[in-house]
């Protein structure tokens, strides 16, 4: 049985994307190999965290520490303890969940067997891992990185984009409800939105969420709404049929 490292398990509302406002149990897998300049979960980028913070009661924001690594059975037990009647789904998030390989598959499978809806939040860094987890995924929220995010060195960005597109193709082929999220900065240019959206349009009718960046880490300013509207219009011109502009809502109301 695969064991894995988890950073947090808690109940909150989904703060991003098309399911904003839905209550979820979040499983925050530890570890991320990207390096976004706006990262707001830096403490969970380390892959071998000594302990997982598990919320003691749903949405209490009070946590106890449980030793890592954990089995998927332990994770599921904590998830069940944090369920409420209005909880919509289980967010498999990070860090970057795809990096945890078989452990992610075991957790996702266990959640599906327990009749929970699984919501995978990923940057699509590994199509090989995505291929293994996709059949246990109900909803995929795939975060497409732009060169100015500096998630990877600029020269590696085209390779990252291809991997992300491969993950999106796998999810769409499997019939998973899929949408893409793109964080936009003041420096984001229409040209890069056109490049990304034209590639998405070729895969299928995939909704795109334009998320104005929330200042964190190296980012100090937000794009103007005039700029954000311009980028949304650019996405539409590139062929995207469904576009939403949604900021990070959980930050506005001060929940994790
Ligand atoms: S992918 Fe997410 S966790 Fe990883 S560096 Fe970027 S924002 Fe942080």
C-alpha cells in the first residue's frame, strides 16, 4: 500500500474557479516542483513534510498534527470526520497532487468508492500520473501556467504547456468535467492568452476561468479590470466559448 505526504486536511469553501462557493473537504498533498512567483502555499511545496495538519471539526480552523507519511485509509478516515451534509466534493489539491503518483490514485479511488465526488486541482505537470488518476476524477480544474508566472525557467515553459494540454486531453477523453484556470498578472499580454486559448480550442469546448492574481510572494500588484476584460475578450477571439472572470474568493472572506 502506497503511503504519502499530506500537508493539510480541512473543510472550507472552494475559493477559485467554476465551483467557487461550494463546500469541500480539501486534501492538500505535499510537494510541488513548480516555483510560481505568486505562490500562496509555499509551506506545502516541500514534499516530505513531517506532519499533516488535520482540522479537528469541519471548518473550525483548529488543527491537530498527525505524523506523515499516511496511508489512503488514514486520509479517508479524516475526510469522513470532516464531512458535512452540505459538502459538495473532495478537493485533491496541493502543492501538486500529481507528483504523489500511486498515493494520489489510492486516495482518489478510496474517495470514489466511498461515493464522494472528486475534484482534482492540478497544474498538469505529469500526463503519466494524470492517466492513472483520471478514471477516479469527477471534476478537473487544470491550472495553465504562463511564462511570466516563472513556474519553470522560461525555456522550459513550452514543455510544461504541452504536458498541461496532454492532461486536459486525457480528462476530456475520459468524460471528466474539465475547466482551465489561468492566473493573469499586470504583465500578462494578449498574445500569450491567444497562444494558450487557440491550443485549448483545438481540444474541445473547455471553459476558461481568468483569475486576476492575488498579491503574494513576489507579486505586489493586481491587473486593472480594463486589462482583465481585454484578456477575456482575447480568449473569446481565440475561440473559447465559455469565459468567467473570478478572483480568489476565499481570500476575501478570510478562510483557508
Ligand atoms: S503550482 Fe501551486 S503550489 Fe506549486 S508553486 Fe505554483 S502556486 Fe505554488
